[in-house]
C-alpha cells in the first residue's frame, strides 16, 4: 500500500482571502496538493491584520491562528493584481496549475484579469472554482458576503437556533466558512475525477447561502410542504421521548441523551442508571404511556442526573449501548480520548515557530492521521514559486522593481 496522498501531483492556484475559500485550499494541501496562495503585494491577506486590530493577542510569541487555520501547508506569493506585470505573473502560474481557486467577486475578477475567460485563455484545461456569498447568478452575484451574514443570518440558521431567546446570537468565528471550505474541496475532487475520466474541465461554484440551505434542509422542505414553521420545538419537560434531551448534573454540567428508539433503549437505560423499578412502572412501561406521562418521567430523570457529577455519569453510562455524550466545552476537545486516538487535533508549529494545536480536516485516507504544517509568511515563497514556473531571475527582478510582486 502506498503512502502517497490522494492529490499528490495536483497544483492549485489560490487567489482568495479570509477563510471560506482559503479553507478549501488548506484541505487540498492536507490531501497532498501543491497550493500556491496569491496574496496582495501590500499587506497580504487582510486576515493577517486581525492581530493589529486587537482581535487576536499580539506580541512576538502570539499565534495568528485566524491566518494559520485556513492557510496551513501552502506557499505564499505577494502580487499586485492591479499591475500588468502582476496579472502576467498570475497567468504564468495558471499555465501549470490544475485548479484556479478564487473568492473575489465578478467585478474584481475582471478588474484583476482573473475571470474565467482570462484564465482559460492561458490554460483551457484548468478547473475554475468560485466561492461566493450568494451564488454566481441573480441580483446578489456581485454582492460581498461573509458566513455571519450569508450563511448564518440570511440562510435562516440564526433564526432556527435562537428563536426562543431574547435576541439572536452571533455565530462562532468561521463556523460556516470552515464547512464551506470542506464543501469546496469536495467539489474540486469531483471535478478532478471528471477531468481525468472524460477529459472535460469544469467551473465549480459553492456559495455560503447555498450551504445554509443544504444545512437547513429539513426545516426548509417542511416549511414549503406544510407552511409556517411545522417542525415543532419542545421545552425540556415536553420532549416526546425522555431519552432525547439534555440533563443537568450535580456540578452544573449537562449530559445529552440521543436514543431515538425509546422502546428499544428504555429498559437498558433504566438498568444502567439503577432505576429498574421504572421499567415495570405502569406509567412508563410502554411507549404510549411514557409519552402521556413524559413530564413525570423527565422530572424523575432530572433528579437522578442532578444527584451525581458529570464524571460520575461518564462512568455510569459507559456500558450503555444507546447514544449519549457529555455536553463538552471546546476547550475540552483536545483532551477527548477519541480526539487523541484519531489525531483530530495535532500539534503544529506556527510561522513564528511557536507550537500550538490545530484541528485538521476530518477526512482520513488509508488509516493515516492528517499531519498539518504551518501557514506561510506573507510572500515567503515568491522567488521559489516563480523559478519553479520557469521565470528567470532577470524577469523576477523586473517584476520586483516595477511593483508587480513582493
């Protein structure tokens, strides 16, 4: 069995910023692709500036994790796309690339000389990939978007998850972006297979709004079929199946139960928690009775869970064959035994050499854990990339002198 990564030998030219589309490049790099990141000559990817904006702690030992996260494993080149020389460099790099990946809006792509026709003019076989807020067609095709607005708010997710709260909550950083990046990477993999199988290339589009619609499929479809908001929500005490819900422990943590087949798991669950008396209790002995008396049963279960700590419940529930989990904090994930065993959050070195932990993409091939590398400095590989592309030193110096490259 070979240890070669599935996309070894594939070259990706990424002209993108922030997280959504660059996250796709990071996934492709972890799958073995050679990813060249084109950054603006001045300042680089604007996400690098989050350190100076105070959103990320500064200082020489700080890790700019928001730039590391979607740019690990890439090579960086700084290019001014508003100059003829800069556009010439991008076209030169596109000639030897399999994939062109961009997050820029249509008007800017045309201005920068990186539209489909312009890139295909130098490489007719290249797979052209666009990530956007609202899709390639319609009135908002040239409208800027971020996951916080295009995915979370406009996509209906914020409303669905926070409807009962006093006001909507904001999503966590890059929540939709990271799922979107993985989706783009999957689309690229499919396009590469199509090109190999048929010789035909593709234009691949993924939008944050489309991603939200996909994520909200049950609610969207049910609303269209039956009107309004037909998927009911329940308070804790109204849950139709008491074996589905969150139960508070003695130390104010929560255990989530997700045993959808109540009849199947009810006797086992009650045996595990030491309440075999409730198995034959006529109020709860069969499914209909449990539903009718679910409030009483949930009250009893609340008392049971409140009598022990979360660590005690971890041990008690271990033998249970039904699905359950501790409602964990993100700060606990790197200590989770399953996370450790599967290598989901390995240690990596930042561009300043400081070690830190970084979740990898969740796809593994042939039992191999993903081992990420750090993100590049702004323009770190400019000369190396151009020399590999066949550009000689004199031409590189000319580009530097006229401000086309960093």
